[in-house]
C-alpha cells in the first residue's frame, strides 16, 4: 500500500498556487500491487537505477560567492600593502626624522610630518575599528559606506539633517521605524502581514541603533559612525596625498650651510618619508577606487545576488557575507576569506543570538535549499551538521509573530532535508523533533470539563499577524516525508497529541468538497493529512499494528473519511486516499468492526464500486473501493452479514462480467460465502447464479483473474447440490473433465508458489476437493490425469507465502484457517477412498473432443 504521493511543495511562496492542485490522479495512489499479494523490492531495478545515477555526471555549479571572496582578497592585499608602507613611513618619521633631525627640521616640514603622522597613524591603527563599525551596521548601510560615490549626491542633505539633529533632544522611542527592518527586504504582502511593522522592543540594544551620546542620537548611532569613519578615511588619505605632493614638488626642505654635516642627509630622509606617505595614501585610494568600481559601477554585489537567486532582500545578506570575508582577509591571513562560502556563513548566522542575523541565515539556507542549482550541496552540508539541524528544529517552536519568517524558513528547509531517508532518520532522532513539528499544525481542541463530551475542534486560519495555513502545509509535508520510514511512523504514533491533529485536518465538509471555488489551501491540507494517515496506517510490523489501533480508536477517523467518500465525487484524489486508509485499517479485526459499524461506510463504498457513471479516468477509485470491501469482508462475520443486508447480490454477480470490477467482485463473493456463517445460507445460495460466469473465466483467463475466480468457485460451488452443479456445467458449456484438466494444468504451471498469484495453488486444490466430494467420477478423473503426482510436488514446495490471505510488504497477515499440508492430505485421502478404475478409453474420447486440453 505504499504508493507514490504527489509532493505539492511550495517553492518559497507562502500561499499555494492553483497549479499545485492539478496533480495527476495516478500520483494520489493506485492499487497495484495490492494488499492481497506481497510487495518486494527489486534488487536488480535498484542496482540498475543506482548504476544509471552514478553514471550521470552532474555539471559543476560554480559558487557565485567566489567572486566576492576573490574581491575581498584583492582588496585585502592592497589594504595590507598600504598599511605596511604606512607603518614603515611611521617608523621612518619617528625614528629617523623626528628622532634624528627634529631640531634641524624646517618649521613647515615639522608640521607637515606631524600632521601626516597623526592622520595616517590614526587611520592605520583605527582601520580594524572602522571595519568593526561597518560590520555592525551592515544591514543598515544601504547606500552610504559601500556605494559612497552615490552618497555624494545627497551629501548636502546629510549636512542639513546633521545640523538639525544636533539641536534635537533624545527621544526614548526608537527612531527610524521605517528603517528598522531594512534587512527584511521585499515580501509578499498577502503572506507576511507584519512586514513593515516596527519590531517590538527587546531587552537588548541592536548594535546598529545604539545612541552613543545623549544628544543628536541620529548622528551618533553606530551605523552613522561607520559612515563618518569611512569619510574620515578618505579625507585623511586625500590630505596625505596633498601634503606629500606639495613637499615633493617644491622640495623646500630648508637651507643647509656649507660644512654642516648634521643636516646633509635631511633632504634624502624627507624625500623618502614623503614618498612613503604618498605611496601609502595612493594605495589606499586605489583600494577605495577599486572598491567603488566593482561595487558601484560593475555592480558586483548585485550580480552575485542575482546568481544566488536571493531576491531583493538578499542584497543585505550578500553585503554581510562580503564584509565578513573582507574582515577575515584584513585581520588575519589574506587567504582566510577564501575559505568562506554562503552555506557555512548562513549556518553560522543561524546560531547567532541576533534575530536579524538569524533571519539572514534562514533566508540564505531556504533559498539555497529550494534552488535546483544549489539544493544538493546545501542539503548535504546541512545534513551532516547535527547542530544546525537541531537549531532548525528548535526554531519550529518560535511562535512570536516577529519571528514568523524565521520559523517558516526553518520549516521549509527541514521539509527539503526530510526528502532524503538518511536526513529523515537524523531529524527524527533529535530529541523533541516530532513535538516541534507537531507545533506547526495549528489545530487543537479546547479543554472540556465534562467526561461525557468532546471539546470542539479549532483550526487556526491565516490572520492579520500570522499565516497559520502555511505552517499547516509545511508541517504535514515534513510528516509525509518522515513517514516513509516505518520506524519513524512508530515515533509519530507515540508523539503526544500528533495523531489527533493529523486526523482533525482530514475533516472536509460537504461545502468544501463540492463547491467549485473551494479554497485551494484547504483542499491541499486535507490531501496531505490523508497521505500522512495512509502511510501511518500501512506501516508494517508491531508499530503498524499499534498505529492502526490508535488511528481507528479516534472517534472521528472513520466518519471523516466517510464524509469524503460521500461528498467527494469532485475530489477523486481525496476519495482514493480515504479508501486506501480504510483498506489498511481493516487489517486489524477491531478496526474492521468499527468501520463496518459506522453508518453508511459500506453503502458508500458499494456506491463507488458499482457506479457505472463514473468517468473512465477515475476507474482506479472504483478498483480501490472494491479492494476495501473485499478486505472488510475478510474473516469478518458481522461485516459480511451487513453486506448481505444491503441486498446487492445481483449487482455483485453482474460485476463479474465487467473486466474492471471482476477481480474484486470475485474476492467479495468468496469472502461472503466463506465467512457469513450458516444462518445466511439462503441468501448465499443465490450467489450460485454467478457460477457459469466464473467457470467461463477460469477456462479462458490466466494469472490474477484466474486465481480470484478459482477462489470464488471453491466457496460458491459449496452451496450447490449435485443436481445444481450438473445444471451449472451444462449451462456454461463446460464439462467437469475440462475443469479438472484445467486445474491440473494450473498445478503443473505453478510448480513453485508465485508472488503474483500466491493463493492459486491453494484455491485449485480446494476446488478439486469440492469436485471429488461432489462426484465420485471426478475422483477417477483426477487419478487418471495424475493429480496425485502433482499433489506430491506441491507438498514438497509449499511455503509460508501460501499460508496468508493478505500481506504488509513481505510480512504475511491473516493466516488461512487450513494449512497447505492439510489441504493436500485431504485431497490425497479422497483419491485413495475410490480405487483407480482404468478410464483410458474415456480419457481419449474427452481429449479428442477438446484438443486444446490434450
């Protein structure tokens, strides 16, 4: 019952698109293979697919951020070269000039050297602090700082605002609320309602908004200090160039008297100093020019942002990444920044205590996880980093409206991670992971004080401050991917309150199912919850048994599915999922009784199964309904009696003539005859009218069709007297010898048990036993045909495969009442009771009349 389900995944959009609903019905589920045969994995197919996958060489995708790390390296080389020359010039001035020629220097030279040393010394030793300020103000610097040439256009406005700000007193409330979430970028207005709202005050300051002085807060907040330091850097370098050029051009270093040996090297020393100062300043200005060229003219950051597919808000993330890389190159080795990549950078930010940094990291990982170009490498890196996965799981519990996007991004990343089984196991292994995923499902029931009533269900809808449906979809999507592993299914069942939440989401009212303009998100939610429930119900082993018990014990499960079947003719993908859930639940005896005892379930299943007016493209729904009915009737006397009360025997007999329905119709008839009990004899006797059709199919068809018809015959024929059976054979135009020969050929054909038709040998022997008990002539026929030899062969090749009615994967369920050995022994004993009488002449006559049987 593990069928392919449609994946309805939202690619970065909170509201689902209508195109997501146009999923092929075959993706919603199918009935092949069925629960009546074992399902095994094909090792050859897996090996072949693995070989093909290994043979495909994926084209390497160049990381766009490499351009930024290379740019940061080149800038750092220029910066360190300038700083090195500046340091050398500083040492030269302090040791050689001021130390050796201080009292002999010309007055202008002294002050020129002093000014240059002050401004360059300040610039060199404050460079790291400037980077620190810029780093803290990354998300606030939108134009000034990086794109400084653009800022020149508005410099006059800057000065005017600065003057006004000096006279403005401190305002306790946070200033510039419109800029407080510049990091957030652009966003779908319908999705994130609180996008432009001011963030609620917290107990800590945001570093970029700290007012350093009690007055003029706009000027002296840290993000503006970084701008000030940037312009001071440029001013100091320009001043250094001007002063150095003046001295190098005019060369007025003072007169040296003849014979004054103390001043003879002064001119050379001054030329060296001014040259060093000029070289250092020019290198710094070259660095800034290169910076502005790449950022402002070539628009490197915008280009990388576009390649990374981060959108308009992603430019802030790109700037932050660049500043980090540049700072590492400047403060450490110039090669340190080359080790950075966007994914590792985002994972580091995700672990930050700053909500802005967490948002940047979550956005980057979300975009990269959903991008076809970057998703594979991104998910691989996240999947091997357990601390990051734990952080993402933790974020699922953040229900503050201010952290909605962070939570949504974490959920979407986890939904992508869960797409691979190994990651699913890691996620499920995190303590509290399933409880965190459960918190995404915004459905609950209020506490009721009375023990004789159930509180009302409440499902939260999107409101002004929170998009609850988006989290419902993602939560169910994560659960659907996790539920592919049966061990995780067991954990889902043990998670407190999770199963009732999932079941609450399958509730669909008649208006929702039949209205042509039903809300797409609600339909998708119902579908995903049904898919999850189907996976849980079809789990094998002890975990599956417990899950089916718990699911069926929730009082709303079956009635919700009944409503979907009754009103969902326009939603066949929901109907087939609901039917498959009932089929899986029916594995358990108690669940079967609950399903049969829920009013209208059996009737609506028959309405679907026997609905000839259903479109051809929905035929798989009819097949699934038939399989569910056959499953419900299996070994359930009460269900069989309820079916008989519906008085549909004639419809079932006619269904045997419809190729689409005859397999499941035959199963239903067999189970009715086998398990209804002796008090239903008169009703069951009417089913013998199907005998001619069954005989005809046995003689003409092969494989599965032949198997179910032989099974039906072995049970239905028992309700016929000898006279009735003779009439039946004459009406069908088939002799008993022909049927006996057909059964013998089947036993010869299936020398060993078959996975596709695991019960065909059992049913053939059961029918042979009925024939021998019904007519002693048939005993001699089987003796002459050599049935005893075939029975001995069957005795030697029986297996557990033939001992069960149904299967869950490769596990057999619902064991047959009689073992194969018992059936074979019964057949051989019947053959021994009547000694073999030579019938060679009669056999020859029969073969000449039916050459196909010889």
